[in-house]
C-alpha cells in the first residue's frame, strides 16, 4: 500500500472518525473533571454518584488513543481506596475493551490487520490471535498493549466469549497495581 493509498483509506475510514470522536469526548471529559478540581472533588461534589461518573469516564479515556487510562485507575485507588478503586478500574477497562473490540470489527473493513500483525514482536507471533496467551499477554506490552489486545482480536474475528474471559483475567493485575499505587499515595 502506497502512502497515497493509506491516506485515502484513512480519510474514508469510519473507524478513524469514530476514534477521533472518542478522543475528543475523552479530552472534553477530562477537561471537565479538571474544572471541578480533581477526582477527589468529583467524589465530594457527586457523593455516591461519583462512581457512575468515574466508570464511563475511565472507559472513554481507555478507548481514546493517546489518553493515559492508567492515571484514571490511580485516581480511583486514591479516591475510593484499594479494593473499590481496583473494582471500578476493572469495570472501566472491561467496558472499554468491548467498545474497542467492536471498533476492531469495523477496522477490518478498512485495513489489512493481518499484515500489520506480521510486524508484531516475534514472541507474540508464535501465538494465534485466538490463543489465550495472545489475548492476555498482549495487554502487557508497553503503551499499545491494551489497544492491541482489543482491536486486533475484533479485527481478526476472535469469538466474543473467548475475548470476554481472557480480557476479564488480563485486566485484573493492572487494576490491582494501579489502584494500589493510588491508595499508597494517600499514605505518603
């Protein structure tokens, strides 16, 4: 695919416009939280409804490329404590993963994802995308792992059931670690 073909494909891609819209929504929502003060101010202002704001905000930030959803998980641990913060982070990441899985389904109409997978690390190529090692292990690749482990399985036709249970397992460690960091910040 030439550069011109890639640009034409990108400009016609509904997936690109969807991701751009989600990124814009994520930026607007995080800016809104900043105008309130910080995540603790959201808790003070909305009380028991704060998790109902935190979960979708976390999911949108997790879906949006270039926004650090780990910071949302750390904030959850700081505001809600370790266990509740980890649970809210897990739910936010789990919801985001299904949206990204759906975006991946749409992505396969626009791009040759299998060709891109050929460029992934050698250890990852040893496992087919449908294999639990890929579905769980890809999430732990720095920076792009979360997106890789959700978009690619959707694009390459992994069954929803297999994706769901592998994702449920894969997001437990980061939810616990990030909420632990957030809860630990309170002890400093």
